[in-house]
């Protein structure tokens, strides 16, 4: 039965562009004061920040038939975020057990990462500073736990109940 397995692998890339465009609307009297003083003219001019970056990912997993009714699926995902200049390894594991011909019990555990948006690198919950970053950020991390049961009602319809827990790690 160990020879009955299905191997999968894949890769992808996302080409990202974030534009932060700030437009200031000033009171006409204040605008006249700024216009009259050459030192203040650029103080509140519109700001625009453009950042181009990529996200890369690859995964591999194998679905092993352990017994006639039991399958396990270990996997590994690699993510690299240009924006952070960092890579992350995320293991995953799932199982499925066929209780009978139309009912399956499933469980999943995995670590998942998500790149923060460019605006979080710039802002970081403080006054926006467009020239420097205040501290390095990491990808957001969560551990997922899922347990569920599925039963086919007809050839077209199934009923699935899942319980899900996500542990957000900061």
C-alpha cells in the first residue's frame, strides 16, 4: 500500500506594486501663507510613494495510503517575500480516514505565513515616515488546526462539518 501515493509540487510568483498617494487639502488662508513664504511651499505638498516587489512560493506534498481507509499527507511550503528580504519554511500535515464508503474524517495541522503589506512597513502604527523604517518586520505567522467530517448525501451533495482553530503568533 505504501506504493499507492500521489506526489505534488508547485511554485509561483506574484509581481506586486503598491502606491501610497497622499493629497493634502489645505484651508485657503493657510495655503496663501504657505504660497507667500518660499520656505514653506513644499511643507505640505502632495506625497507619492511607489514600491515594486515580488512574493515567491514553492511547495511539495505527498499523499500516502497507510491502510485501506487511512491516508496521511505531509507537506512543506517555502515562501520568500522581497519586501522583507526573508524566506520562511512552513510544514503541514493532514490525514483522512474513511469511516465508511460515504463518510470521511479529516484533520489538518499547518504553519502559515502572510507577508505584511508595504503600508505596514512604512507606518508601523506611528506617524508615517517616508524616508526610513522604524524596525524590521516579519511575516505574520499562524498555526492552523482543523478537524472535520464529511458525508455524501447523494452523488451531487455532501454535508461537511469542520471545527477550526487559528493560533496567531506575534
